[in-house]
C-alpha cells in the first residue's frame, strides 16, 4: 500500500532455477545459497533457469498462470514397482520495483526512489502423469501412471502416531513407509476419518515410490450414513477453505495419486438401496466445492467421491465415477479352506461380462460352489489384530 493507504498493483519479475533434487546421503556436496548471494549452484545440477518479466500482481489475486517452462533431460517419476523416483527442486524469486522508499530524491518526497521488494520460495517435485479409467473387466476404478496401467498393492493408513507427537520427524515417516514398501506395497490409502498427512509423510512417499490416495475428512460414521447428519460438516465454508489449503500444500508431491471425498459416504440418494433417508453425503455444495478447488489449483489428478457404496446385491446401484468399488471387506478370520477359492471372502454385486453371458446372479457370491466372482477395486480388507507372543504367554 502507498502512503495514503490506497491499494495498487505490484509489478516485477520472477526468476526461477530448476535443478536435480539431492537426497540425504547424496555423495555430491549440498549447495545452498541465499536469494541475495552472488554465488550459484554448480552448473551440473541446474537443468534450466530464467526470468519471467512484466509480472503484474493485483492486490486481490489468488491464482496466476505464468505459462510453461521447458525442462530438458527430465526423467519420469514412477512407483517403485515400475521404475525410479527422480526428484527436482525449483526456486522462485519474485522481485518488485514498485513501492516508495522512505527517503525522497529531492527532499520533498515528490520523486521517491523505487524500493526493491524480494520474496523467495522453494519446492520439490517429480514429473509424471496420473489418470484413472474404469477397467473393462473389473468394471471399477483403475489407475495409469505415465500412461501405463498399475496394479495397486497396498493398505490403509490411519496415522501411526494418533497424538502427532512425532509428526515433525522425517526419519520416522521414512522408516515406517520403508517397512510397507519392503512387504510389497506400492500404494497407501490415507483414510478419510483421519487427517491429511504431513509434508514429511509425503516427502518420504516421494522418495520411496509409493502412490498415495488421500481422502478428505469425511466418513459415513458421522456424515449421516451410520451416524451424525448428512449435512455435516457443520461449517461448509471453513471446510472448503481447508480443502484449498490442503490441495495447495500437497499438489507438488508426485506420490499424491488421487483425491477421495471420504470414507464410505453415500453419493447417490436411493431409499430402496440401503439409504433409508434418501440423504446424500457429501452435501452437494461440498462435493461441488472440492471438485472446483482441485480443478482451479491442481487439475492433474483424479477425484472420486467415496471409497465404496455398499451396494448390497444391487448391481445397478454402483457408479464407478462416484466410488472406487461397490463393497469392502472381508473383515475377520476366514476358514483355511476358503483360501483355496478364488477371491476368498470378497463380495461384489458387479457381474463380469462372462457371468452376464452365463445368466449368473449377484447372489452367487454367497454360494461357495459358484464360479469365482469378478472383483473390482478393494479399498479395505482386514482381519482382527493378533496380540504379541508375550501377551499371549501372560
């Protein structure tokens, strides 16, 4: 603002430097500079740099598109089951020549000298594409990375430190996610009854090549389906502000694969299909708001409203555009002989083309002698937790 408190646009330029990101333990010497330093990173690390001139920022601006930057010799980021995880860092410095200095050139403050205002930010990113499609055989959600279908193997993550006492420990996240990678996971679902995970969590996932399905903070446990109210969350405006902040914070992480509206919501109202009140969750304005935020400030990832729909045996009450799969589970201990069957304990009302041709019924899933069923995306499979041996011995 100027001296009489009238708002004015800010004009300037943006300098950028993009270089290879150095992980901890990199044998190359870490090189850091301050924005005002005359030194620069070694040429071997820099992929490209330059200046975008004639930038004008209005005082009310929220989104500004600066065009595209060509990045030579870039390598694609992959889940660890398919390739490597090259990462890059970008440093942006905005310099403004607008403003007024405290000292006037002529002593009467009639010809104020320009004052240079400078602001710098830095971010790490990877280069890859993410897209989703409805698989022609499973008839449910499937994912492509860099144009290649990826079979997702993973589990649910409900933050392992419920009081977030160690949420500022990058080492902890790296070690815990490394354990999951070691057992074969290439993906994780951050459950909607929890939190949007920390930056350290996502930095670890970026390095380890894990694909993250991040749900927003809604679950059927309190969004009307099983308890609570279909109109929840209580403050829709505050909720969408949080969505904006979360998408902005996480969008540069290549490990973030897609967004979900929440856990076990009810995106289709149908009083005859399990939703006795006819209510819908999330509320329509929340659903539209989430989609708008993702479109405005991300636009590179899929969004699916709910994890599952719990469609019962009604195949028609499943929309792969609104949920990843029709059902989840099983939960609990299964008889040993079941593991010799195809898809032990899994249930779905969605018939494969072959089953339709044979005139099969969704109820066949309950018949152990029926042919194996078509199974789509399974968001939750689990059993009871087993106590430690020492506990059993006591």
